[in-house]
């Protein structure tokens, strides 16, 4: 090893820096260490609390949507019941008791859907929304502005605000694109 006197000024500076980097860090006072531990504890506690809250939200979400598949299957029956009721009401020779019975079943089904927060998606006369609607047909017309839903071919539904079935719609397309 060379002696300090023999070192050039640059080497002397580098030697001093190397000696400083090899030296252990000075010990923190006990109060500062306690503050560090307290800070770590508080952060860990907050992180744990946030994790617990997130887990609870996820659990509630899972419970809320656990019956989603059954609801989707019930929607088919609900639509069939609604169409049957409309068809029987339109006929003049239908037994009034049959219509009344269908209305009772339909109303119970409607109450069940309301209980589970199943809501129809309003589409007719509104602008097309790709998140809640699916275009099955487009029709050229001057009657409606471009992109407006002309007709709802199949109702769409949400379950607690989440779309479970998109509405199947017919959308207007302007016959004159300059409008």
C-alpha cells in the first residue's frame, strides 16, 4: 500500500472517499430509532387496515353477484312470461281468469327482480351505447337522427348496476349522410 505522502491530489481524494464509504454508518440515537419503529408500525397498521377493508368489499361484491347466473336464466323466463301476457291480453277471446293468473305470476316475478336489484336497460329513443346495447339491425331512415335506437328487439338488464344482459337493438342510420 502506498503512503499518504506519495499520493497525488486526485488519488488522495479518492482514497478518502473510499475510506468514508467503508466506514459503518453512525449509530442513530435511541429516540430516532424509536420514531422509525413507530413510523413503520403505523404504516403497517394502515396497510393492514386497508387490506382488511378491500377484502371486505370484495367479499360483499362476491355475495352480491353470486346469484348472477341464476338471474340470467330467470330473465329468459321473465321475457317469455311478459310476451305471453301481452299476447293473451291482445286476444279478445281469452279467458279473463287466465290473464289474471298470468298477471299475478308476472308481478311476483317482477317483485323478485326488484328484490335482487335487476333493472331493465332503457334503450329506445336514446343514443346507442356499446356498453349496454348490441346492434342487431341498422335501418336507413330520416325519421331518427344517426345512432339513435329505433327499436328494442330484446330487453337488456343490469344487476346491481352491472350489465348482465345487453339490450338487442335496431339503430337508425341516416339515409342522407350530409344531415
